C-alpha cells in the first residue's frame, strides 16, 4: 500500500475501523469500482455504507491499482464536510483476504433515479428546485476545492431523508494533479466533447456542468435522459450531433433556460457553478413552458409496417421509424373526428414522459387515404395478459411486486394529472423489456372534461357500481383503483378474472391464490372493495407496495 495511505492511517488522518465492528452486513448496490453494503457500525452508532474495493481493481501486487484506490480516498478526504456530499468516515480491512472497504454515510432513500421513479408524482416544483440546489451545492463545494467529479449521474446522487447528496468519487480528479484523465463515466450524462474524443478530451469543471444540466432535466421529467433511444451507439450519435431532450410541459422557463445553458455543446459557453447557484436562488416558478405543438412525421419515413391488433376504436400497426431510429406503434382511429384525436393528444402530452406510461412521439398522415396516425413507443413484449400466459411460471414474488409497482406508478401519474384511465385492464398494460407501462385508452378522460363519462371497458375490470348503473354512474379515480385490485389478483394467479357481471355486482370476487403474501392479498382486497369510498388512493397503495412483506403467505 502507498506510503501516503499508511502514513495517513498511522497519523489517524484516516480512521481505521475494525472489520468485526460492522454487523448485519447486506449488499445494497454494485458499481464499476466496487460493491456496496449497508451495516450497523458499533463505533459510529448508526447504519453506514461499506464500499468494497474490488480485488480485480485494487490488486495489492499492482502499484497502479493501489494508487487508484488511494486516489479516491485522497479525493474524498480533501473534500470539506458538506451537507450535500456523502460523508467519509474512514476505512476498514477484512483480515481474512486483505480486502479494503471505505466507510461512508448511508443514504436511506437510495439513488436519485429510484427516488424519482417512486416519488416523482409527489414532488412539486418548489421541491424540485430545492433538489437542484442540493446537487449544485455539492458541486460548488467540489469545484471550490478544484475537484472535478467527472461521473455525475442519477445513480451517483444519493437521497438521505429527502436531501440530495453527491457520492462515488471513483473517477474524480483534482485539477492540481498531473495524472492523466481516467476513462469512464455514464454515457447519458457525459460531456459530448468527451464522447467524441474520450482519449484526448480532458474533462474539467464544464463537464460537470453539462452533467448537471442533464440532471436538472431529469428532475423536471422524472425519467433518465434518452430513455426512448435504444443502443449506446445511437445515443452517442444523437448527443454528439447536438440533440437534447425536449422540455417538459409545466417546467418554469427560468429553470428550463438554466439547464439548456448548462448542456450547451460548447464547454466555454456553459455557466460556472457560481452562476448556476445564483440563478437557482432567483428562480421564478412562473411563467412555465407549455408546448401544444406536436411533432409531425412524414408517413413514408415509416418502414416495414405490420399489423399488431384491432380494438373497438382503432387499429394498431408496428413500423420502423427512420426519424426516431427504432420500431414504433402506429395507432389509427376508426372515428376520424379531429376532436377525439386532439383530446387524446392533449391528455397524453401531460403524462407520456413517465417511465410507466407509453411514450407519445407525434403524428403522421397517410396522404392517399387521408388517415391520421398517432405514433407511440412500441412495447416489444406485448400486453400483460399475453406476457403472463408465456412467462408466469418463471416469475417470483419479488418480480410480481415490482410489476405491481410499475402499474401503480403509471396510474399514480395519471391521477396526479387529474386523468382517469377508465379502461384499466390486462390489455392496456403493456410490457417492454420487463417494464410495465400504461397505454392510454380511447375511453381515458380528464376530470376537467365535463362531457359524459365513457361507456365501461373490459367488464372483468370495471367498477361494480358502473356495472350496476351504467347510465348514471360516473367513472372516477376510485374506479381505476378497483381495476388495479383486479390486476393485482391477476399478477398473483397468472390468469384473467372469470366472475360474471351479476356475481361481481353482488360482491363476489376471485378467490386468493395459495402462496400469495398476506400483505399483497389484503392490498388488492382493499382496492376492489364494493364501496368506492372505502378504497385506498394511489399514494397509500404505493406506500404499502414499498413495505410489502413476502411472508406470511395465504394458504
């Protein structure tokens, strides 16, 4: 080990903890430079994080590898204690194999990407600006010490009690050092100049500013950038050519302008962290960005069109889009009235940025037939009904709970936008790369729409009150909750519900499946309660899903 490291421990500049003093170790993550565990620390008196330095990276017989480990320790010890930076407590060494661990502050809300997925719909703009300030405050501290992080992304921003904190200095570099730039970093957040020339371009403070701009956009959208472009090569080409994500409706103009300045292609034109910090403290929450413009694609740019399916109101095709660079779904309404077309576009524009809502790209028109099509994200694994038929036997309960979370997060996004799906069933939940996504139905409506409630959809998933009084009962958010309960039961059984209308109206429900966690069974039973006022809302459902115990089970 390096002289500096040994001396730092001997002089107690770095605390050396006994490995045996850490109890209840449990792996919570992994990265390129080492796995991460949580543990109870007897000496510190709280839960901490242990970052294990991988043996293939820190080879004790290789001076260069040792220096990489020592380098990260040097960087993190140089950073003053700051509320927006994960705290470094010291190191520990596992005597049996000589493995070193860094002892770090534990973040109880996980990383930013996961936090946004679970909580985005609960965040107002004031909170998002405070989150941006937290991250910027950490960068301000680093840059003041002449340290460049060089790997800022949504998994290196941790969340502790709702506060954003910067972590993982494995690629960080002091600008005072003479060492070469380490390769690496996350493509989605990397400086375009670095992506273009990774072995020649030196990442300095403006590279962190670019990453910060991407993080700000993610705070506005709730999802990682470029999530709808497949393949790293395609993403890299887009970034290098200057393509950036579109602003999200409702974003304060001041904030939008700030992140656009930060992700400028020219590093010299980006603001420094002091300017960003100053502008964040002067952000006005209005006016906001509001674009009703819809991207219009040339019909001839869609190749290899293939029939997918037909419904009561539309026909759907798959096709390869040359402009988007991936397979998409083309949806053509039988009803050619522009009112219905515009109404669906206006609704989906409010929510399609969410990870669990099918993305809307724009529209196209077939000139010869005058047919209009909506262009949507293509779900390569089909609908939930088909997916469960093919894969149910391979799904464990942890996976089923994650599937329930996906559906709930999508519906929660709709409800927060004051939209009721009105036709939530196993055909309108699609599966793409094992992620479940809600497809907006022709029956979906905004609660601001004063027109009559749509006719009920799939009766197996329809609110009993609507089945009982189809001409007078108005579908509300609680009706979606009923449908959600039925979907949860289907996740437990792998089959569609089979009760007829009269049985459902009289209060009969599907029987629980043996092996279902009691917590999950109780949740869907509450959701399909015959009394709409007794059903939980999405906030309660999402909270309970996050604390589900897999034992005991129904038997």
